[in-house]
C-alpha cells in the first residue's frame, strides 16, 4: 500500500465518519419517532443506521443523498487505482510486466483489501451507534455477514469505476459507479430488490442466516463477474495505446 492510496483510504474513511456523525445528530432530533418505530431490537437499529436508512422514516429530503454519498465515497477516492495507471502510463506498465494478469490480480486484491477496511470501519461505527441506544448485545455472526456483503458491495463499485475508467476516463468511471449505486437504491422499493447490492447489505428480524448468506452470495457474484471482466480486458486489449483521460 503506497502513501497515495493510504491518503485516499483515509479520505474515504473521513467522509464515512462525517456521514455517521450527521446520522447521529439526526437521530437525536428524531429520537422519539426513531425508538417508537424500531423498538429495542439490535437487528432493526443496526440495519436502519447502515447507509442512513432511518432518515427515510423521518421524511428528510436528504435521506437518499446521504446514502448515495456513502456509496460514492470509495469510488471517488479509490476508483482510479487501476485505470489511472493504464490510462496515463499504460506503456510503462505493459512493457515492463512479465505477466499483466498477475499485475491486475494484485491491484484487484488491494482494492478488495481497501473495501474490507472501509466496510469494517462502517460496521464498527454502526455497532457503536447502535449500542449507544442500549439495545442489547451485538449478534456477531449477523454483523459478520453484513461486513462480508458490504465489502463485496464496495468492491463492486470500485471495480466498476476502474474498468469503466480504463476506456472512458476517471469522470465517466465514477459516474458509472454512482449510477449503479443509485440503481441499487431504487431497486429496494421494487420486486427486484434481491438484485440490489444495497439491499443485500442489510438484514431484517425475520431473516435466517441462510437468507443472509444468499444476500452475501449475490454481492459476491457481482464482484466476481466484474473481476473476471476486468481480467479479460487487461489480458486482451492493447490499452497502452489509449489515454482515456484525453478522450473528452
């Protein structure tokens, strides 16, 4: 992990921290309604806090913007981890790498590691905020499943941003990730919600561990599909001749 990526990771975590603090402020403003709607159940409170979903029930117009800001944080700072090197210095990398697939796998694994750190930080803050409301012990297995699903969710957005950025530049790459995240948010209110990477990061009281495992599997499938797509692109395309940042 180089210094540049450490800074970008810290910026991502800072944004998430600020969003969580703003959530806590909103909770204090709407404590009575929040506690009446959610009762004293850890599962409910934990899930509603994730991505700031509780704001929907309070009728605040900033709800979806807060959720989208959370999902956009990682692609904003880390969404060019692969694409920037190829767009700007593709010749350097591809003429000095014995195996470009190995180079790509290392980069993808680093993004997966960043995704895990971001997800773990989010779940930690989420747990602390939930315990602040004194709703009982933390169901560690359930939180672990949310952690896995959230890791795959963030990794999917990072891979989508990077792969899109290879061909169209970092701005379009970020836009693609944000649009995909927004689509996931919209799907929650439809019969197709099981396909939403956002929906698959939360759980309900009536869900079994098997139900949650399915959610984790769906988000993992998105991650694997994008990983394979990126590997195919890296292996077969002559990317060193294209500087996508100069296409627009």
